[in-house]
C-alpha cells in the first residue's frame, strides 16, 4: 500500500466520542491501520514510512521445526584409508599387532582386564585374518557363501549406516531392511544390529514422517467363560440395501463359549426393537444369559435396555469409548458378514437373498 492511499483508523471503543477514538487509536509508534481489501489489522506503523507493511497477528505455530536431512559424511573408504583408520583405532590396532606377532589365541588371563570391545574381537580370533594389511573377518550365514568382511572401528559406523539409510537410493527404510543391507555390506562392526536400530530410531526424518508401528496400550486380558450361553456379546451392523420387508439393519448375537452366532434382520435400530429381538429370538430359545457385553451404542445404554437387564438379572458390560477391542469377536463377525454379503449384493439384487445364503452358511 502506498503512502497516498487512504486508511481507516480503527478505534478500540465505540464512536460515541471522537476524543476517545483518537486516544485509543494512536500509539507511541503510530496508528493501527486497516488495509482496504484485506481482513485483519496491521501492526502500528510510522507516519513517515513510504509503505505500510501488512503483518497479521495470529497464533504461533505450536510444533517443532522441520527435520533436516543429515549431510553426506566426508569419509574415504578406500583400502589405504581403512588401513589408517584401523591403525589409529585403540582396539583394532592392538588386535592387528597381536594377530601379526602371534598365531595362537590370547589366554584369558592376558585379556581379562581389557575392554568389552577388545574381548569381542578376541573371541573371534579364529575368524580374523590380515589381508593386504587390513584386518578382516570371515562371515558365514546359512544358505549364503562365506565372505570376508572388513573390521571397522566405531568412529566409522555412523557414516556407513548413512550410506545404507540416508542416501537417496536407500529411502529411509526401517530397522529390518537396513540391518539386512548392513549384513550384505563388505563391513562388519561390533553390535551391528543394535547400532542400526539406534541410528534409525534417532533419525529425525523418519520420526517426522513415520507413525509408530505399535501404539502403547494396556495388556489385553483373557475372557473366562464357564458354560454355553452364559455370556453373550451383541452388536448392530448396517445400514444395508433395503430388503423386500423394509429391513436394512442386522443384529448380531454371539455366545462366547460355543461361538454360536446368529444374525437377525431389523427394520430400524431403536432400543425397543433390539430388546424385543433379544428376548423373542434368543432368550426364549436358549435361556437367559448371565452377562451381556456390547459397545456404547445408544440402544444398549438406553433406559429400556437397562430395565430389561435388571428384570432378567443380566449383568451388563460395555466396551471403552472409541476402543471396541474387547468386543472383538462380534466385530470380526461383522467384517465376515459384510464380506460375504458384498459378494452377492449388486445394484439389481436385494439383501434378502444374500441374507438367506449367509444364514444357511452358518
């Protein structure tokens, strides 16, 4: 906006008093201005400035800064460079010296006071060799031919994993894939799997983009049942294509002990309809259950259903909100019902035919 354009002064109070408007509109640095054609207020500006900057006051972004890609490591993996790395490493240099001076494995009394890494390489004494001045180890896996791997110091582990995980041709894959690549690489180091796991878990790019594979949840408990028809589970599925008799919902009732499952078509999903079907179709045929489990649909939480359970002395239980895992048996049955019905229902078919096929299949 140019200096010559008109601006509208926005007061902090009503326009009843001009003096109050001027008092609240002016600040120590200038005026609050409203730019034509744009919503919101700009910051206080100086009268002598040539342009009016438009800066809107909004909420701060409540999120961490975006993750940055790690830079390519400046490491030389040539044969001469690897020789220097091994000779400069505190542990591998000692192993090289022992392997050059003697052929027998060092006794335990000689290495008992050494570090864990030194003992790690000493335990693989028979597999270690010196080829072209470089310490290598014979690597043998089932169904794969043996190969010689270069023993790498700990300072070069992260650069090696960078080429297996962060490079453009690697794609930031998971721990399992990167570990398989590490085993196929010509290098070997101590605690290979643990270092790969730690590197991938600490990758900012992977942490920003990927969701956790398993969410934290409470450990599931066993549902102990003593006799048939003692504990039931029920759920409602639908709506489905309308049948000839106007039914478009189904009520699924299953027994925890015998796994017997029956489904009943319903015209609607009101609490009175659900309660009537459970009494007439199940209780009259198999008897009254001791416990009835369901989700938190309004039909099962209604006053009518509570009075039914109280009258028949049924202990009513329910799932946690938005977590139907404890209702898994009937939820899995709903998936099977939907899968089987979808194979028979088309645009010119009705639900009644498919429902009879499914019920006979039970």
